[in-house]
């Protein structure tokens, strides 16, 4: 099976969907002539012209709203945020308009739109550019929130997101663009939103993580396997809707659960996951559910401090050992 | 670079296995695909083929040891490589954290597999209450702490399942919380989670003071079985094999979860016996021989059971509603007919499968059944040969059983229990005459098969048996 | 208690004279006929009666939440929307009952919505601030000031993308002129030359703060200049004039695709919402504006066109009956009953 980068997978997903549906267009800063700040939209302008690949000025609130208005009357916009940190100046559009128009109009209008772009800390870009905002968006009814961890998921989920009739917040891993995965060359590769995936099977403890943290968990699982500890790594892939059945069935099996997220601890999405797991798996739990998160601070710049703040493999290993009462 | 080889997953449901036999010796050179050992899983004896290149430097388990999935079994590398570090690592496995910071040399030898019959659960001494690092080691038993019993939810449900009195257990978790491993230790069933066995292994290296804890708090039935002198009971606990546990679990689930009902019918077996006699006469010595050399001496004969299997398959083809299973929100109707045959083997039973039995000739079925049964008794069946049946036949007629009912083999919706052919008086044209009758009982999953449907199927089946020539059509 | 800061910065009356558009020719009524004016007058009257009925129901506790009335400003929405075709889009604020009615939403559907009934235009899910109607292309009432301006630009973007010649009218108040959504929506409409008419209904106050205490340059339409965009500014008390001036901008949008920013000077007679005691303005100021009531003015002009008084009275009776029926309909409708259905839409489109 062909191996593809996460970046190319996203690019192909958009290209295929734009080929398929003339109502799909992409709008954002530097998406056209610059070929994308992270080159995710590379080549799309040449293929689809300025009518469908639209360079927007620095006005996130403005072009997010333009996308919503266009979606209300039948187009299917993809709005790229150069990074999701900039979505905060458009959050009124996403939360007050995109998420609510279907409800406010009692179903007369819906908003088939994708807000996509990279999220999560990159490397040494400071506190304003190093944030995981999925918990903000996952809080909002009326939105779907997608967090792909692999090129395969990125492609299949983005295609589904573009075809979805609801506003989808699609947060890509800023440090995952160069990662590769086997991706079938299939124009109908659709991964349903709301279906999680078991990235590694194991029987002793369930690790729940999304986006980049899936990779950290897989690394930790490898390390723990040397000690005979078999971790099951479960990737919900979409936070809203959340595949609670998959998470619960895994924890039912293992009896132990560690949730790993790169966001902040307070009111982070992992807290919701922990609630759902304890609700559904109370009698199967052998230890309190553990969470591994970033430290509760704005991201520092210095490399050593930045590493210190974010969840590392060793932190996951330590949490697993705690739920197994090994320390 | 030498590396540890773990026990691979050899069946879909396997969680541990018994290393029955090493097919290689330490020092042997191996290539990917080489058979290095045989492993008894919950389903069958499986081949353990290695996926690496190199020399088997060290075996970490002995024949007869129970090993959990993924646990170290051997070290492979280049000839002459020093494996002591890896041996230590494998031996101290999940206790590695304790050994890591200082790489304490005292830990390694204690955990060496050579020194470790301790690694073998059956021979393990009663595990000590958690020593050394357990902050709670000195805590009183939870029951004593103001009558409040601290146990994890899993420990509680497990205790009910295993019939363990939590008040008799010392908890090893924080604040004396009883956790899964404590319950499992109390039953000697300690190998299903990694926090149990390795912790017990590491125990000798830990604080000796902990050894003074009274041993009576922890009971290990396996150990008792080996040391009857310690027992004040007039019974013996025979450890259940993987297969026994699996059978217990599956049949309990089936009888509990599937709404069974039963249909019985007495069938005139005289034509069937006559038909069988003619077939075997025709076969003579020319019958197909079973591939297995051991049975080459006896030519194949068609049995009543072979004919029953064929009749079952044809009946399923004619009444496909019974070739089905319950899927929660749908009835799955199978397009192919695979008949499972319950075969008794030492310590249990297996159900090998005759695939597409409706399309196979009677001779072919007879040959296949003989082969499958022979290999089942030797535990030489492959995983795919014991899965995928859509209906099962269980025959105790050869053991003189007149009639019985069987428990369904999920997800199948039907199983046919076949009794012996008996000489009985029958009424024919108002006269009592000698006849031959066979009684069959069909167990049905009522979610899939209703009474009338089951009766229809049984009617078709009876018709085929009573007109056996139709089996050859 | 801390003394209010900076409220004495400036203080001046907001009279029709001070707000008067200097370069406007407002006193030269546009020529019209009874055939043109009668339907406009009827709509204005129906909106006035509907708003009054709402206020009454609110005082009786039958309508809850926020209720923003448009009484005094009816000529703007009626005149502007009368220039549109059915396919054209309207995007409005939380003070949008009149705009919805002018676009074709029935008084029954609007009042039932205000009453929180199942038969309301959005089944009791939206209330006063969130009227939507797919049938008439009324793209909604929005409660976040200025947040809907980019949406209007988006509807216009879709029209340009499909080249379907539809025009979008976007209404907002003078209070929206200071927020980012307005600035960005305006900038993008100008940059991409989107067929939208941005209509600032300058009713003198953003809630209780007069425009001269909100912005340094009180002429909101001047913002167009920075974007190289067409602009217009005029008094909004003559419905015929509103219709003529907006029609020019709609025509520009439809034929050239270019946007226009228009400021219409008007005045609301009621408070910002039902809980507004109106301490920020004097009774005299209010009375002075009421003498220019656009509804009275439209009626007077209708008389001037030669329409018989009896016909006008019949029209007024008809309106009275319509609103009484709508109130009766709202009162007797079943209560709203579903709130989970319209969160996430199933399937793909």
C-alpha cells in the first residue's frame, strides 16, 4: 500500500473533494499563491483557479463569517486557519454562528463548513502559538471536532468532514505534517466522524489519546511492552461526537485507563473522557483513571522548558505504572 | 544485538499459553518461519514459528510453563553474545522501575530464569504480601480499619466471580486498597495481569521484613493441590487447563444468554442402516484412506454420524432460516453451510468443522471427519479448522445414550443431539413389529428459530434420514 | 460608590436638526403613486401594530427575554426590502421583526415565535432575536452586534461564486460600526467586490450611548471611502425616498457586483429593549422626533396621492384584523416541544 505524508493526505483529500463537488472551495491566509503556510494547499490554486482557492487578508473573523454565510446558501467552504491559535479571533463566528444557525433556524438552514488548520504546540514558537484548543471547541453543541493522528485518518476524516452537513472543526497536528502512514489510493476513502480506532491492542491498560499524543502513547507502549505490560492505545479520532462505546469496551477489557492530552489540565477534554469512562466502566476499574496533560502554564520558549511542560513518553510510562500499582 | 522474544498471539482470544515443547535447543540457529516451539492455547496446540534471524541464546521458560501473551520466552542474537542484561530485564520485567535507577546487581540474579522455578506459577510459593515499596505494606487488613473495606470496583466484582472473601485479603494498593492482583493471588490465579506475576518474582529481592507477614492471609489453591499435607479438606483442586476454562466460560455464557428450547423426534433408522451397509459394501477396501499414516491400516467406513452430517447440511440448505445467527439487531443468514462436529478429547472437547458439507459427497465427508477427529485427539488442529461452523452435530449414540439435549455453540442458532439407534417395538399397520429408531434433539436459539420453523427443519431432516438415498443425490 | 467616569465628556441633544444629513434633499418628496405607496404603508402599519401587540403581550408576561422594537424606524426596512426580488437575501440583527415581515414572513409566524410556540417561524427555538425563514431567504436575526456582517458578505460571496445575480441586504445599527465584525465584513465585501448592500440604520443610540460618544467621525458611511466603496447617506423617514436610494445600490450590486455602504438616519421611539428606562434622552427630544413619525408621513403622502380616505381606512382595518388574528393564533398555538432535534444534522448534503 502506498505510504503518504500527513500533509499530502490532507492535500489529496481536498483535491479529490474539490474535483468531486464544485461547491467546495478553500479560503484562508496564504492558501493560494503562497501554496499554504504549511504547504497543505500546495498546487490547489493551479488546479482550481482563484475562484475556488481564495487568498484572504488577515481577517479571520471576516473570512470565517464569509464561509458561514456561503455555507448557509449551499456552498461547502473549507476555511483554513494558518494556525488554530488565530481561530480565537474568529471564535464568535464559529461558536455563535456556525454552531447555532441550524438550531436558531429550527433546521431551515445548515452550515456545511470545515474550519481546518494546525493546532497543538509546535517547536519553540512561544505561548501564543503553542496551544491545544480542541477542548474549547469540543465544549460546543452544534460543532464536530476532529483530531486526526495519522495520514490515513487525516485523509479519510477530512473527506468525511467536507461532506458532512455540519460545521466541523478539524485540527491537524502541527508536528505531524511530515509523518507517514499507509494510505490506500482511494477516492472514496471515508472514515466516519465519531468512530474511534484502536492503534495498538493490549490487555493491561488502555491509553486514550488523540492527534500527536497517539504517537507518544505508541512509543510508551513499546517501552512498557519490554516489561511485559501490554497497552491498548485507543484513538477516538473525533472528540465530538465521541466514540464512548469503543473507549468503554477497551477499559472494560483492561480495567485501567490513562488519558493523555497535550492541552492544559483544567477542564481539558480528557476530564470529559474520564467522566465517560468511569460512568460506563465503574465496576471494571482496578485503579483511578489517570490523566497526563501539559503543565498548567503558558508555553515557555526555551527548548528544555518546553519539553518539560509537554507530556513525554516517560510521563505516560509513569502513569501506566501508577494504575498498575507498580510504584 | 540480542533481543527478547515474547510469546506471540496464536489464537484470536488467547491471553496466555502453555509452552508444551521446545522444538529447538539453546544454541540452535533459526531463520524466520522456523518452528521453535509448540504452545497450548485456549483453543488448540499451535505452532510457534519465529519471525527473526539468529541464534537461540537462551530459553527463559521451561516446557510446561504457563506464559502470558507477550511475556519473554527466549533470547535471540548472535552466537556468543552476552545476554545477562537481557536475562535480568526479562526476569524482572514489570518491576524494572525498581531495578532501573541503580541497576542493582542483587536484583538480577534473583530474577534469573535458571534460578526461577519461581517463575512457574504452579510451583510458586504463596506470594508474599506486597513488600518493600508498598507504602501500605504495614497497613492492617482493610476489614480491621473501622469495618470499612477498601477494594477497587474490579477487585470487588472479581471476588464475587471467583468466590473470594475480600475480608480475608490484604490489600496492596494505596491505603490498603484491595486491587485485582490481590484477589487473583488469593486464588492462585495470578497470571492475567502484569502487576501480579512479576511483582511476585521480584519479591525475593525486596525487604525481608515483609516475609514475616503471616502467610495465612493469602491462599494459593494450586500450591495446595501440590502439597496435600497442608490441606485440611477432603478434596483436591485440579487446576483447570486453558481449554477447560474456555469451555466453562463459553458454555456458561451460552446457557445463560441464549434462550434455548428443544425439539425431539424419533426417526426410523432402518433404511439408514441398510443404506450405510450398502455403501460400506461398495467401498470395501477401496475406500479413501485417511492421510494420517497411523490410520492407514484401517480402510475408511462410512458411519451413521457421517450420514447425519450430510443430512444436517442438506436440511440447512433446504431450510436456510436455520443456518443463521442472532446479531443483536439482525438475523445473519449464512450462505454457506459449515457443520461443526463435537469431538471428545482428553480433558475437553473441540468442534472441528466440515466446510460446505452440503456440497460434499458422503465419502469425502467421512474421510474429512475421520481426519479431523484423529487430529483433534492429538491436538493438532489448526485454528481455522475449529472455527466458523454454522450448525453443530453432537452424537453420543456410540456411547449408548438414547437421547440428550445439547447446549448451543454460539453464535449458531441450532445444534443437533443424536442418540443411539435402538431396537424398539413399533406399531405398523396396527401390528407391533420390531423396528429401529434413532432419537434426535434439536436445541434452538429462540431469537432466531421459532418452534414451527424448528419443527419444519427437523421434518426435512427426518425425511432425509428415512429416505437416505436422497443423501446421495 | 465610584463616580461615573467620562460621562461629562460631551453632552448635546440628538435632535432631528443635529442629526440632519446636510447634503440630503430630504424635503423634496420623491414622486409616487397610490399603487406604489399603499402596499408600503400597509407593511409599515402592520409592523407598527405587530410591535405594539408584542409590547402588550410582553407586559402581560406572555413574551419573555429580550424584545427589541423597531417602532419609529419602519420606513427603513420596508423601503429597502421593497427593492428586492424573492431570491435575494436579507441578513439582519436582533431588532428584525420588521425586516422579516417586509421580506415576507407572516405576522402569525413572527408572533407565535415571540410567544415561544411550536408554530413560530423557528418552532420556539429562537424567539425575538432569531427569526429565520428559508422560504423567503431571510437569513436570520443575529444577537451578537456586527457578527452577522461577514455572514451577509458570505451570502453575497456565494451569489458571486455562482453568478446567480442575487443581491444581499445587510442591516445593522450605528452601534455595530465600532466592532470588528463590521470592519472585516466591510473590508472583504469591498476587496472581493461582493453584491451586498450594507445598510446602517443609524437610530442615534447604541443602546443608551449616542453616536457622538461612540465614534470620532459620526458619518458612518464615510468608512466606505477607505475601501474605495460606493456610499450613500440620507434621512430615513420617507419610505419612498428610502426605496429610491436603496434601489440604486441594489441595482449596482446586481449589475456590477459592487457593494455599497449606506447610512440611513432614523430614530427609535421605544427603548433599546423593554427594560430600557430611557434615562439617556429627554422627553422633548423624543417628542420632537415623533412629530416626524414616518408612518404618519407615509399616510399623509398616501392621502396626497388621491387615495380615498375610505380605502385607506379599509386598509387599516385589514391590518388591524391581520394582527388580531396573529395574536389569537400565537395565543392558541401549542407550546414548543422539541429542542434536541436541531443540533446536528444527519447525513450529508
